[in-house]
């Protein structure tokens, strides 16, 4: 398997771990994509732990999964960790629009997480702000 494919396999595996309930083919392929519309606001972000701080950053970050997913304005949220580089985290988030994403960043739990980063992470968070181009029909 080539290295370019490995992050996608990791993403799929973590998606299953985050929600281990079985998805059956009869539920319809792509059924969950209906809520993600053209122009939705997507963010791909990464953060790397300082050497020796991998477990601490993981422990500080894992609670975000339930917190962000409980936000009614969040459409999709995945937290991923590089299998070959523990402490390297990638976030994938989708909101209906930029205002919803900015409101998310004002949540107390998000602000609290950011205050921990100077001690735990190298260089803060790198963010790519994306636009969803099309949805599955």
C-alpha cells in the first residue's frame, strides 16, 4: 500500500472507532451527506504535540469529539491521529457557514483547549478553510 493512501485508511478507521454502531448497506450509500450542502464551510486543521507531550495533548483533545458533535451547528467532526507519528492530529470539521464555525470557536471548551496549546503543541494550529463544492445526491 502506498503512503498516499494511508491517511485515508486512518480516517476511515477512526470514523468507525468514533461511532462503532454498524452501518448497513440498506441504510443507503451516502445518506448522511444530505445535510452537507454546496458552499458549506469546511476546516482541515492540524496540530503537533511537543516531544514528550503526545499523551497530554491527546488527553486534552479527545473530549472535543463529544463536545463539538453535540453542537447543533456542527455537521461533521472527526479527530484523527497519525499512526506513524503519535501526537500529530488532524481535525476535519464541517459547518453550514463561516458564522457557525466562528461561533464554534467562541465556545468555552474550544477557548480552553487553545489555552493549553502553548505548553503542549509545537507552533499552534495550522488551519485550511475550505468550501464544499458539491454534495452527493
